[in-house]
C-alpha cells in the first residue's frame, strides 16, 4: 500500500471509529436529560445538564495535560483507553446512581481531552497541505454520521411514548454501550506511519508524514503544556479562540438543549419523545452533508474558507430566528410534565426538524474550517494547537450547559448570536491574513 493510500485508510478508520463511539455518546447526550426526568428512582438526583457541564469543565482543564499524555502513551493507545471510559459513562445509565453518574462525568472529561488531542494529531500526521481540507471533511462527515444511526433507533423505539420506562432505558443503553466498545476496538486498525527515508537522509516534512511526537521524546513531559500556553497567546490563536468559543456554545445547544426543548413541547402530542430522535437524525444529515461537500470541494475552492464560514453563520442565524418564533421560551427548563406554552406561532414539528438540519449544517461549516485552518497553520505543532482548540471549545460548552439549567430560550439564543457574530469576524481576519502571506510566497505556518 502506498503512503498516500495508507494515510487515506487511516483517516477513514479514524472516522469510522469515531462514528461508532459517538453514535453511542451523542445519542446518549441527546436523550440524557429526557431519560433522567423520567426516572422513577427517587434516590437518583442527577441532572443531564449538570453532568455535561462537569464533563466539559474537566475536559477543558484536562487539555492542559492531554498533549503530554498522548506524547507518552501514543495517539492510538490514547484513543483506545479513552474509548473505554466513554463506554463506562454510557453504561452508567443502565442502572443509574447519582454518585456513579457524576464520577463517570469526571473521568469521561479527562478521557475526552486525551481522545480529541490524539485525534487532532492523527488527522494532521496523515495529511499534508494539499489533503488537510479533504481529510477534515471526510473525518467530519463520518463522525457526524453517528447522529443518524442512534437517533433513528430512538425515533422508532420511542414512537408514541410519553414516558420512558425502565425497560426502554436499559435496552437503549445496553445497545449504546456495545456500539461504543465496537468503535473503541476499531482504533487498533489504524496503521502506524513508517519512515521510508534512507538512514541519515533529511526529511523536512517528517512532522506531517511521520509521528509528530517523535522529536519531543527527550523533553520533559510538561513541554507540550508549556508549548500550548505559549501558542495560546499568539495573535492567530487568540482570534480563532472567539470562533472556537462559539462552536462550544452551539455544540451545547444542538447536542443537548434543543432536543430537550422538543421533548418538552406538549403541543407536539404523543410524538414529542420520538421527535427527539428525528431531530438528531436531521442534525446528523446537516453535519454529513456539510462535511462531505466542504471536504470534496476544498481543493477546488479558490476563495478559501471564508465563504464556508459565512454560510455557516447565515444558516445558524436563520435557525435561531425560527426557533425563537417556534419554541416556547421555557422549553429548556420545563418540568417532567412538559410545557403547554407557545411562542410567537403554534409550535410546528416541521419547522422544529428543519431547524435541526440547519443547526447541523452550520456546525459542520465552522468545525471543518477550524480543523482545516489549524492543521494548515500548525502542522508542526498539531498536538498543542488542537489541545487549545478543544480547551476553549469545551470550557465554553461547560459554561453553556451550566446556564442551560437556568436561562430561558431567548437568552440562550441571544448569547449565541452575539458570540457567533464576533467569532465569524475573527475567523475572517485570520484567514485573510494567512491568504496574504501565501500570496507573497511566505510559509503559511510562519504567520
């Protein structure tokens, strides 16, 4: 197998592994709050929003050490171990208890930081400047396919249900745990890159073609943390952090809050619970469509990443406007009985599901372009750069999950509109400046 074919195989296996794992985890996150509000066990006092806030809070802090962990353990084994902790978290829902639920939330936060740092490294070392856009799109499309499969099951299994029984819950989460473990095992199929150069021969692209951790093995393990801190104060990272912060806020909204809102609207009748699954399916369709298209056209796109991000913010603003008019203001914090309130129109199932599609499409616009520009700018510092990306994204997601316990829908939408606007401007600034350097013949990664 040629080096190019091996790289493409690794990207495909990386995407398929994540697809299985996140079929389980994203479905779990989408239904967690709904399942918890339907628990009959009075000894359980957990909150899905609080759990996710803990996960992303620990996730953000753990990104400071995750590059060091990946450097010592290796990207492949790091992803395998992290996958085990993801499976354990999902398994907690089979027979939930408050202490196990929150303890697992802490451990999966640590595992997530290691997993995504290793993913960023694996994506970068199996790409070059000509394939990073394509590979980012392929990975993103495969990853977000996870939203389709798990939620399709939820849609059919919960059709016509207004209450989730103990048997329903156990069946779903046993299946999700097994699916997560399958994805974890598939990480073993990712092939290591081999050095094809003759002994003593220099290779200036070794950082991309080989193991980007190799040149740091003689340094103290805290090197990556120190490097991450230094990178985080560069102009480009500071500007991109605003865009990344927005992706953390909208990630919280479409992956946890919006599904809860749909499931709380009593005017949707006995379809309200199954619509959570349908919402996840259409979010996944938007993610897959966006990731596939932007990956395929990346090499032929003469205008850079700017039009894709512009499309993303327009799509999201349209979605927020429709959600504001369609969903009751108290839907995110409605009690187990749901809400009979209406917004500025009678709640429409069609509009609600269409907004799910728009949320997924817009999210893919932002994330594929952020992955692409980070891999392009920091091909020799992939682990620290991706650690910063996930640090900012996850801490903003943690904050968003925390305030989702208290804020009405209108305030959550307003926060995303403001941060999204400024995040788009800062992304444009970095992209235009980088393009100017390339036009002058300078090294893109030197800006």
